[in-house]
C-alpha cells in the first residue's frame, strides 16, 4: 500500500491510499482533497500513519545505535582476509 496524490481537473489534489497487491490499482481509502499544499502534506502523513496502523508494522528505534556501533568497531583488534586463500588454496599448479 502507498499514499497517492492525484491532481483533479479542477486543480484540487486528492489524497488516497492505494493497494496494488493484485496487479491492479485499488483505492482502499480516500483521505480527502485540498488545493492547499500544507493540507495535502497533512493528509499524506495521515495516510502513512493509517497504512502503518493497518499493516501492524512495528518501527524499530535505532536511536543510540551509533554509540554501540563505535564501541563494537573499537573492540576489533585484527582482521584476516582468508576468503581467497580458502578458495584458491585447493587449486594446485602443475
């Protein structure tokens, strides 16, 4: 599902939630329409929130992961590249 902004002949933008899982576009929900850019942006955010609530997808909080990543990287003491040796070590030259 995704949020679509479709401009009408009158110049008003309609905001809709669209599903294309069966190969065809299907309007699931019409959120509203407006000629105001700020109102259209608000409707788009509302649509994205509606999709998340319908799909039941949880968001992962990745704040603070940079510190954990830096700590992990600082603990690496040695890097050994053994892939080519493992791959080519079995090939003998005659």
